[in-house]
C-alpha cells in the first residue's frame, strides 16, 4: 500500500484542490493510472476524532444517530432467533441478497432489485460512488456544511472541489430563519465540467430537511449541464414530525442515492448501506465493489432483511422518532438557558443539533478541553469547515444526556463562561 500517501490538510473546506487536466485525450489512460498511483488521502478529521476517542470518554455527544438496538430487541421471536442461529457463515450474494435489495427498492418509486447495490455501510456507498464517477480534473460541487467524506475522496481522486454553502439562518438581507438551499449560488457554481453535485438530505450537521421543490430545482440544474447528483439520504426516516423527507430518486436520469441502517434505524453495527441508481450504473458500481469489501456479512444481510420488512421498518422508525422527540426538549432547554451565547435552528431530522456559540474560542480547542477535562466528546464546527459551531448529538438515554450536558456546562465555565438559569455570560 506504499502508493497511498497521507498528507495533513491545511483546511477541510478552504484549502483548494489544484486542477489536474490530462494534456490530451490520448493521455486519458495515463491520467486514470495516476488517479490510483498518485492518490493522496488526507485525514478525515471527523472520523479520526470519533474513531479515536468515542470509546475513551464518559459521554459521547459526537454521534448523530439514536441509541442502537440490541440484537435481542431486533430479533424478538423464537422462530427468527432459531433461523439466525442456523445461518451459514459463508459468502452471501455479493451485491446483497435479492430479498434485501427488493426491500431497499420498495422505498424508492419504480425501483427494482437491479437499481440497488448493498454495501458495507453508507460510507462504502459514498466511497464507491465517488471512485466510480470522478476522474482527475472533474469538478465536484458539494453542499456545505456536510459530512466531509465526499470532499476528501474527491480531492484524493484529483477533482476540483467547489463549496456550495447553504444560506445561513439570520441573513438579514433575506430574512432567513432556517438553513436553506441557495439555488442561485448553485447555478453560478455548476459548469459543463461539473461531474457531480453532492447533497445531503436531511442535512448533516444542521438536521435540515429540503423539500421537493428545492430538489426539483437542483435536478434541473444538473440536467442542464449533464451532471450526476449524489444524494446522501442516510437520515431519511429520522424526522421528528414523522413526515418522511422527499428523496432525490427519479428526479433526474443521473441520480445516485446512498443510505443505510445506521442513523434512522438505530443499527450502525450491522454496517449495511446501499446505493440506488440507474441499473447500468449500479452494474458498474458493483464491479468497483468487487475491489473493496466484496460482499456484506451474511449475518448482517439476514438481519437487514428482517429490519426492512415493512412492519418492522415502521416499528424501527417509530422508535427513532420517539427517542428524538423525547430527547430534543432536553437539549433545547439546556441551550435556551444559555441566553445569547447560543443560537440554533431546531433540526427536522437526526439526533443532532448544530449550534453557533458566540464566544472567541476556536471550536477544536473548545471540544478538546471538554474531552480532556470533562470526558465529553462533541464535534467541532471546524470539522464542517465552520468555526464557531458545535454539533451536539442527543440520541442517548435521557439520564446520560442530562449528565453529559452538565459536564459541558462545567467545561464552558472553566473556559471563562458562567451559566446562570437565565443566561450564559462571559466573565472578565
């Protein structure tokens, strides 16, 4: 693996990728070879933070999903448990068993098993898709803030990455009170060289859900330039109000949707994700999947089929919504006690709230102090390219969530902030 070199990124978002353009069409093969040989992977800072520290702290508020189910909660009846114990630990169908793909396809209008590829988690789904689509010199326009996997992978494959910022709440000129899609900005960014427009809906880290009219306008711009749309929909189904987020599927001939069981279903340990796309593109993606994990685990495929059976799927999503609606008032009340220190928009979906704090301390420095001094892990806005923000997860049990927020309160005080019942104020 000596061909893969790790480099330290200057910045997640603002360090621009140099343009890589083959000298002529005859150089295309050489360009593709250099795509692998010269590939440089920069640290994926959010995943490094979580992978390194989430099991070393007393309280983990970095997770954006709900408390995971136990195997016993998922497989409750004796017949299903016996069937699970009888499962052969062999290679399963490498693109996912037909029944699992059928149950995934049922979530997307007019999709069939040929439109679905099962992967090991949503992360593999995103990686394989970017690997398949992006060539050196291609442009990728990416919604930000966002889960920055596609950003890092695109840079590694030689893409020119272009930020597409959401319009922020509090924009006085527009009177915005929500995070929202800025279609005019997208129109300015997309060019004939744009290979991929990458979105996340519901959005990570803001928890904002984008509606059908926004998605139709994104699709129209993509169609105008012949761009692909990569729509990460891993939080779809985890809406607090129970109104499922519209999918990008079928709004363009060049749509690829990625998702999985980790966030909305409370089953991250199964490592089951999927890609939904045009049948010919799925066949191509499957051949790339041959070079990564080859196949999902036989046990995970079996358990995923059980989870996505229609009645069980509804039970799991109802459980998630119940946790979100039980816990969000806890974190909202805690934030509201902060007075003018915090500003936030209540999330539509996901066990996360993206909070702006008004105090002159770097977000990474702040979360490092909270981790080292209070044994609480929170995600800094730096990991989304936006200093001055924190992403709090609230999917834990209520008693643990309250205890964790208490530790954060202590840590903020130690950083020069004083919390009273009315407001959190800066001390001199």
